[in-house]
């Protein structure tokens, strides 16, 4: 007897997806993160970007919300973000 797989995929594409990167506070982190995201989601712009400093101001988190079209697209963005020396962590 064949069992049907009734589980839904974890994500359905396309969907809005926030990409968050954290690093030491600098004047260029948000620009760097946006440029990396735009390599794979060219429609992302400054309006989709939000940044927030840590309590002590040493770190900053940058979030860019994109219209994700595939898991492969997200994986590529995260690979490039984690390879960037300015980015300490990407979520």
C-alpha cells in the first residue's frame, strides 16, 4: 500500500522573506548587505532595508525583505552573506 505524502513544504514560493545580517557597526554594512542581496534579488532596494543598532551600539542588524522565488535563491544569498568578512552572522 502506497502512502501519500500529505506534508506541506516548509515554505511556498514566491513569498516575502526577511534576510537578516549582523556585524560590527559601520557606515558600510547596510550597503554591503544590500549589494549582496541584490545580486540574487535585483528588485531589492533601500526601501526594503531596515537596520537596528545593538543596545551598546557596537553591532548592527540589517534586514532586507525580498520576494523570494526559490530555496536555491535564498541559499545563494546566505552563502554570499556568510562569506562576507563584514557579516558576523546571517539569519
